[in-house]
């Protein structure tokens, strides 16, 4: 979408079905015939613009920007269709967002393993490159689709639509969408999810919620991970929670360790209640 933040057009977006190994390419305005004979048509409105930061700033403060607006309008239209699909099948779709290395995948695999007898969970895994995370999730026995965004720094509603079409999640299930590690652009792109879940680890700064307020404002849940490391890191939990509540007073906050399991039961209760 934008030159400045690295997701320029010519994106080489691919979707990998982890069970069948089928790879689908999703590039702008091209038709691709894959080795197995599948023909893929996909169209993307990509626009170049130069000052991404100021445009995001303007977006957050209600100013209309035509270039960004056009892309976001198209995205929001598909997101609304996604939301209808999820609602019609009683699927709880969650958009997991965080910086790289916050422990999203570890939390996800632990959650799936702990709840697999109670809840049906499927996953759309977003990364720029590799299927490493999807492979870890596949080992839990759940259905997973890998989306590689190439230079793109966020998932878009059209990618998620393609993902769940391939995945075909059961009614009354949970769809976990693990977004590309980045706290800026994914805040702007609605995927049709019921909630964004912001994941923050104690190995990062406690000021993340005020540094990236738009993301924490957009999220319904914040999960503070790696609390087993608190004795070894400089991280003020109280201050972090205060910052998060300042940005978003209604934010539901869980403090967990995916390694020791501490605090996970509250997160699991929330999932089951949703």
C-alpha cells in the first residue's frame, strides 16, 4: 500500500494451506495459474504516497485523506462482509496484534493445547515470510492457514476472507487471526474481527500503550505476557496498566505466563464467555 512503511505494491502475498501444502498467490491485478492448475484472480487497489506517518496521524484525528481513504474504504467493505460471515456461523474472530517477539505464537499454541477439549479453535497466521509459526500451530492439531505478506506490514480483510474460505471453520468455533508483528498499520485495518487483542510482553517498555495509543484504543483486550521474567527485567507493571487504562479505560487486561501457566485461566474464562 505505501512506500514509506515497506508495504509497497508488487507485494508478493501468498496463502499456504498447511494440511494440503497448496500455495495460492494473491498479487495485484494479475491472474496466476499455479502448478496444480488452480487459477487465482485477485485485485488490489495499491497507491503510492509519501508521508505515511502524517497520513496515519490525520486518519486518527478524523481528517479525510483521499488515497488512504480509498484503500481503507475498500478494506472496510470486505471487513463488513467477513463480520457477517462470522456472525452467521457464530464464529468468534479475534485479531491478535503485537510487536514481533511478544510471545503471540507461544500464547496461541498453549491456549489451543489447553482448550482443545472445550473449544474448537482455527488459526490464520500472518507473517512477512516463512511458515515457522503456522508449523508450530499445526502441531497442536488445529487447522491453520499461513498468509505471507511479503513486504506488507499488516493483514487486510481480503487476505482474511481468502484465508477463511480455504479454512472453512466450523460453526460455533473460534478463529484466531495472528497479525504481522507491528503495532502501527494493523490498527488501521479492520479484518471483520469481534475484538483486537493487543499482546505486550514484559521484555518491552511499559510505555508501549502510550507510544502506540491508536492500537490500544482499538483493542478490547490487552494481554501482558512473560510475567515469569519480571524478576529479571526492568518493567513497571503498575505503570503499564495505568498507561493502558489512560488510553482505553474499558480495556480488559490479563497478566499471564505462557511458560508457567500463571494467569491463563482468566484469559481462558474470557474466551469461553465470549
